[in-house]
């Protein structure tokens, strides 16, 4: 069995107009991709908004979104051997380049439209007393 060495080369740092920092790896033959998003939440005070943070974090960990509300996100990521991780601070998606359009659609919906159920909000409010 022979091994092939992949030369990733030098990463190219880029900062977008909206402040998002990305790094490009100029390797055309590499079959995988990784996209990471970091969201800064200025003024998101720990104490004052702790209940909101718990609700949002729970919604993200459930991996349910408006477009994929019945657990499809986990099924899709498992089927395609991908990693999808979304949180209120951003997240990461990894997979094969051939699946990037579908996985990016799932990721964007999970990141921007997490399902927060009324039952969960009521439970959290009761716990807060």
C-alpha cells in the first residue's frame, strides 16, 4: 500500500468586509472542505441574559431547524460523513467538497433558524422561578 503526501501549502488569511476572518488552503485536489464561523456578541452580558443563552444553547444542541425540524440534521451529517456544529457563537461544518451545497444549506439553517419549542421555554421559565 502506498501513501500519497498532500502538500496543503501556505494558508491565505482573508478578512471580509463584515469582519469575518477566513483562511483559504489552495489545494484543488483535496476532496474535503471545512468552514468555520465565529460570531462576536458584544454586550451579551453573562448574568443579565443567562436564561436566553441557556435556551439558545439547548436549541443548537438539539440540532433542529425550521427547514429540518425532525432530526434530519443528524441523519444528513451521519449519511454524508460530515460534521455540523452550530452554536450562538458560530460553529463548524466539515465534509466532502462534492456535498458542500447540501451541507452548507443544512448548516446555515441550523445556525440561523434553530427550533426553540414553547415547551422548552416554559420549562426554563419555571426553573428560573
